[in-house]
C-alpha cells in the first residue's frame, strides 16, 4: 500500500487541531476539538434552520455579503442570529447541552453585513463547553429554536437539562 493511503472504511475522523507554543503536537488528532457535537442554527425572520455552512461563515444568509465591524455601515440591515447548539452523550443517551446566540445584521440588497467574528468564535467555544448564553433572543426566536430542536429529536429535548429548556421558555 502506498504511504499515506488508508484502507477503505478505516478513514480517520478529522477534528480541528489546536496547537500552541505550550502544546507538543504528537500526531494526527492530538490536541483536537471535536466539532461533531456542534450544529449551527440560523434564525432569520422568525424561522430557525440548521445551516452547516455557518461553521465556516458561509451560511445561506452570509454568502455574498461583505461584513464590517461598524454597525452604522449597515443601517438597513435585518437582525439574523446564529445559535451554536451542542449535543452531549451520557450513559442515558444524547441530549441538547449547550446553546449560545450570536447576532448579525444583514442588508441583502446592499450586500453588506455586520458581525463581530470574535464574538461568534467565543460563543462557539462556550457552546462546546456546554454553556447556555441566549442573551438577546426574543420570544419569537426562542420559540423558533425550541420548535426546531424538538422537531429534530424530541427524545434529546426531553432528556435535556431543565436549565436548557428554561432558557428557551417564552411567555406564550
């Protein structure tokens, strides 16, 4: 077999490698963060959808948009949310464990948008650490997210911690 090739079906799983000056990389997957338990949900106009493209800032609403960090440059934008949702696995099974919301403003017509990339990265990290930070989401967005998560897997919703469910409670 040629060096570097692998047998079919024995493919290594790819994870994001984090290497810094203190770590000594010891080969494939060492010091990696597994993003397989994380899903990006886009909430736009009261509708929530999983859009895996958001993992690389290429969700449907982000494509073709030039982003700025100056909110004043997008005066006619509409508010769009990316919610990072993490799933945890325990002996009892899987459940929704972390969720963090990141705001963006999109002006499709002008092809301009506003977001703070550092906030998106930090919130992604927080979701991976099973934190729940949904500040800014209104009842419409919370309801849309809750309904999406229940429709995707009601067993996971039912097994989720009360803190998670409480964070998505609305006045309705």
